C-alpha cells in the first residue's frame, strides 16, 4: 500500500537525527527492473522502501530530497560522480610527490 500525500509530507519533515537506521531498508536489498516503465520502477521502489525520503546504505541512514528539475536521478547521480572525480583529479594534480621535491 502506498502512502498518502499527507503521510508523504509527514515523512519528508522527519529529522534524520530522529531516525533509527535499523528500521530502514538497505539500498543493497532493493532490486528494480531497468526494463520496466518509469512509473512501475517508482511504484516498486515505493513498495520496497515505503518512505522515499530515507534509506540505509550499509551503516548509514541517508535522507533524500527531491526537486522538480527535469533531470532524472540517474543524470543527477552521474553529474555528482563526475564532479567528485573532477575534484579528486584536481586535488591529486595539485599535490607534489616526495620524488618531485627531491
């Protein structure tokens, strides 16, 4: 059974510091058929996690926020990973190694 709009709003307002991570579904336990329609994938995800704002990844509770941006979550995640990679490359190229200082 899917949550109501009122329940979703209540879930959204929960402070992550008040969430027992042991009550959350671990992301590793969720499987979604990439061949399903977007609607079916969302419904499956909602059925699996019930609260779309919180999930557990290993030992960590994670809170999601959603925005209407026109981008898919996959596109946003790819942009995030790309930004992290770029920052890491910049950080490593700015460091000199012991051999370069000698």
